[in-house]
């Protein structure tokens, strides 16, 4: 029997990643590409009316996905590897 469901097909991958980073397999969420993972995170955490801060130096996907979930998007500068939240535009 062929099992087409990704959660079963990714079991070995999740086990290997969990072992490598010291986590449990339940905490590993594989995705088919970055856009799929960004969409999944937005669907889980972004609600209409939320404010989402995104760095100016991005491809825009984070902003588009957040806006599609009803968030107000504010672009901010990066200072090193941190978002400058005081810079919200």
C-alpha cells in the first residue's frame, strides 16, 4: 500500500532532525518550501488586526502573507540581525 500523506512520509526526516537538534519529532515541522512554511505560520498565529513587523530587506512574501491574513504590516529597518521596532513605517 502506498501512503501519500506527507506526515507519514516525513517520519524518518523528523526523527533525524529532532535527534540532531535535541528536540522531539513532534516539534519538527517539515515543509515543501519556504512559502509553505511562512503561510502555515501566518495561518497559525496572525489574526485580523494584528500588527506584523517585517524587515525592509525581504522579498515581500512575509508582508503579503501577513496582509492576506488581515494584519497591518509595518516595514522596519534591520540593525545587525535585529528588527528596529522604533523605526516602524
